[in-house]
């Protein structure tokens, strides 16, 4: 709906010609993997027992630099901070020894990466949908993400939303969630429920409905 409104701001005459059909999450993203599968993956990429997951990206809108600033603030206000694993990225210009770079991870192994994580951090500046957020929620991982663009529409109340431009707020939110086991579990359950509402079967039904309407 967010992108639909952007389009209609430019093309007001298309009001009745734009319909939203949501993306969905691949069924491989779930929390049903065995302990053996997860531990084998963890050993293969030398991942710590508990960590915060960030998907690195050079696109400015992904706000990787802002996420690193937020993490460093979290480290400054926490006695024993969790490591940060930055996937698909070689360096983020930080000397923080708690930042780990496992390198490129194939897409088919990404569900296991999510399952290894304690928290998913995704303070993107702008998203048309925000599929990684949905993938994390479907994997049973609590999420901190942005209160901007289409993200709140996708997450509902199933993720902690922050101002992505405020690294202090984001860092303090990381600290608050990781120190509250009850809240983490609540977001895990909410995330699983929310992700289950997005399926390719539903998307296909909506698309067929649209085609039939045109005919």
C-alpha cells in the first residue's frame, strides 16, 4: 500500500488501476531445523553461540553504516555485548573486534543463518516490501527494523520499530530487547504468526483474481 500511494501521487488518474499483491516468504525459512543441522552450519562458518545478525549491503538505503553505529553504541552501554555477524560483506570500516564477517553465504543456507541468530537487525532507510524482515520472522528470530516506508505495513506489531536515522535509539533498543527474555520470546511468537499470513498461494490467488477481473 505504501508503494501504491507513491505511484498514485504521480498518476492520480490510475486510482482504480493499481492493486497491491504482497510478496511471500520461501517455505525454507522456518524454525523447524534440527539442532544438528544448525550446529553443523554454525561450525562451518565459525559462528558464535549467540549473535546479532545484520545483512551487509553497499546500497545507501540499506543503512549499513548506521547499523554499525547503532551496534557500537549498544557495545558502549552493555557490559557483555553479543557479537555482530555481518553477512555478505567484507568490512564496514569499524575496528570493533566483536564484528564478525563470515563472507558470502548461499541463499539456500540463509534459513540456517537466521536460525543461528539471537536477533535480526535491519534498520533500512527505505523498503518497497522488506523481504529479509519476513524471512527472519518466519525463522522465529526477533526483529529490530525501521519505522519507515513499507516496513511497518509488513511487520504489523510483530517487530520492534525504530527511527533508522537515530543510531542512539537503535542501539538502546538492541540493549533493551536482549536484556528482556520475555519480550524476545513475545516477538518470536508474533513474528511467526505474522509471517504465516504471507504465502505464495495467497499471492497467486490474488493475481488470478486480478487476471479474471481484467478478462
